C-alpha cells in the first residue's frame, strides 16, 4: 500500500466515524510494532524531581539487594514503587503532537511502537531510615588516640556511607550533624559516649579554672589548653555541640560564647540514666541538679525523647528510653510505645514520632491514623486504636 492508498484508507475511517476531515489532525499516524521491543522501564516524575533534572542534577537509585529501592536527588529521597494501569501505554520515540500538526496538508506518517507497558514506576514521599547508619558507625566509635592502633574495625568515609545509606546527600549530612559525629582522618566517626563526656568535662574544667562566666567564654584558650591532650578538631566540635556564639565580643574583638543549658543538662542526665535501670524520680532530680554546672537549671522537658517517667509507680521512676532505639516501621513503633505505656500525653509522644514524619504526613496525621484520642484531667491522651 503506497502513501495515497494509506491516505484514502484513513479518510474512509474518518467518514465511518461520522467525522469531518477538518475535525481531524492533518497528520495521521499509523502504528507498527517493533519486532524486538526495547528493555525500558517507565518512571513518572513529580514536579520537584523534574525541576532538579532541569537544573542539571543527577538522580541516584540507592539500596542493597535486601532493600526496597529509593531514588535520590541532592536534597530529597523518594520510594520507588511499581504501579499498574488498566490501559496499554505505547512508547513512540518520534510521535507527532497536536502542536506539530497544525496548518499542514493531510498526510499519513508511519510510526514504530518501541514498547508496550501495563505498569510503570512512581515516586512516593519517603523518610530515610538511619538505623543502618547508627549501626555502622557504632561498630567503631572513637575512644581516644591511645585506642586507635588496636582498632581494626571498618571505618567509613562520607562517600562510602552515601553508597550504603538510602538517603540523599543533604539528608545524610544533616543526620551526621544531628548524631554529633566527627570527621577523623577522613572517616565519619561517632564518639564513644564516655569519651565525649570526658572531653566536655575537660572543656568545663578549663572554663572553671580560668573563672570564665558561663555566658562569656573564650573558645581559643580552651582549644589551646587541650590540644596536647585531645585532637584539636574533636575539642572544637565538642565545644560547638554544647555552646553558642552569644553575639558579644570582648574589648579586643574576640567572640564570646555561652554554654547551652539544654544540651549540657541532657548530657549529664544521660550519664546518670545510662548507668542505671529505673531510677527513683525524686532521687534522680536531686542528683541531676547537683551534677550540672552551677547556675544551670534542670527540667524534665530537656529529656523528651531520651527518658520516660512512670508516675503511676510508687515511688515514681524515670528510665533511659532514647528514640533512636525504636523500630523504624511506624506501625511497629506505635505497638512498641503502647507496650511501654498504654496512654501518652501529646508532648511526651511527639519526640518519639518526629523522625518518621515528612511533608504531608506530620505527627498529628500519624496520631489520627494509629491512635485513639481521649481526655484525662483536661489533658489529651493517646492510646492504641487496636
């Protein structure tokens, strides 16, 4: 069949459909199935990812063999899920679109179908899990220079972690900062808890020995005083975790820093809680307050996400209960939480859910889905829905 026969046949079909030729695109495309279909997968992108591609960013699929795949931009992570469609999707590399067919003479153009699809992949919002990151870094905590020669555990650079952890580059950087990890000799390392406390204690000793007020601290003399004892970068990092630039300077223009009350009090509380099971609440509060630097005030709100109190016990008790030890799966997490306590106040449960939230799925949305709300003594309480 030549081109004129193709056009004549097409016009007959138009008439059978009771259409006018003027109602039909002048470019009529005939489809022929390619003999060997190409091995192609379709991926539906959202506007955010399309924008990142337009900017020249690269998309990276991450996940070990046992993981479900995720796709990452520089800043975000999405779960890669297969979706089905009841229609057949045809892939035509050279297809003409309506804007390509205007004001032309009617003609028939052959097109090759290089793929037929009944499923495709779509992106869904995904909250990265950093349990694997904590597990990897906890195998080789930094305990001090004297232990490094005998430490033969595997260490990880940031690039190695980026290849292993299902998260975008920026999300991984943010989590490493949140975990208070350091770069030591090119490797990402967490500090052993006792070692970190000893470094901070050394910093505090220098502050007290030089009679620096807790809100007018000079950083450089502290770094210099400890540089023969501990690596300078670690002392600098530790100082930054527990202090802040207060915006003031001395008469020579040197910056002044203040110790941050909440992180410091939380550190001392963790020292007490790690060494015990359940601690009588009143005894704990007294020991805690006497342990922190003079002038600082302890408050149980500083321990949200780190410790739980049981006020139904006699006497009342408190115990170590860090959020990072909870299951990553949201349903399993709620089940675990309600085994610990059948009813939770809002402020109390929020710190144990925040790391599982993302845009469009905040804490309140999780509570609506997984809990039953009630009121006790004027306070909202949350219990298991099942």
